[in-house]
C-alpha cells in the first residue's frame, strides 16, 4: 500500500558514480562493467565412498577484467600514458575505487580493485557520417575486489 514503510526503501540507481584511478586521480567514465567474481569448483570423491558422485568444494577465486568507457577529450592521454608504462613485464599497478553515489554525493557502495593495470585500450571508431561522441574503452586486469557499503 502507498505510504507504508516499505515504500521508502528503493533500489539504488546505477547512473551516478565516480572512479578514482590511484595516483591518476578521479576520471569521469560513462560506463563500468565486469564487477564480478567467481570461485572455481573442485570435484572430489573419496576412494571408499559408497555414493557414486563427487563432492564439490570451493577452489581458487577468479576475477573478471573490468571494462570502462569514457569520452575522448582533446589533450587527455592519461589512460594511454599509463598503458605505455608497460615495459618488459613491469607495470605500475594502481588501486582503483569505484563508488556508487546517492543524491548528496555520498558513497552508498564502493568497489576497490587491488593491483589493477591496463590490459587493453580501444580507441573510438571513425565515421564520416556519424554524429556520436568519440568513446575510448579501457580494460583492466586486477587481483581482487573489496566491496563496502556506505
């Protein structure tokens, strides 16, 4: 019924967020995806088990690469400069913070990526008859996600 206590509890909108790329500072992205993790399954069966099926146990965690998209601005090469730091299997890894914000700019949820580094940058496509904004895509590998509320 309208006006009851449960009507004041709404799901969070996903369009208001900010991203901080370690010492590179806050960068405005239009889209962030890939904030998921998965645990590999280890199947095991005792040799003297009377049941003819396996036991499933949790194994190693896997983290998906994070994909971020942003508009291209004149003179803004921060992401490409970071990507170009990869030399002879060395890269400066960053801690990335993604925060979902409420209407007062306060974080309601945050995801922190540890040891993140760029694996791929895709620049915009070019079309002579197009009227879209130029968008570049950054793909990040990382070694873990920590999620916090508030």
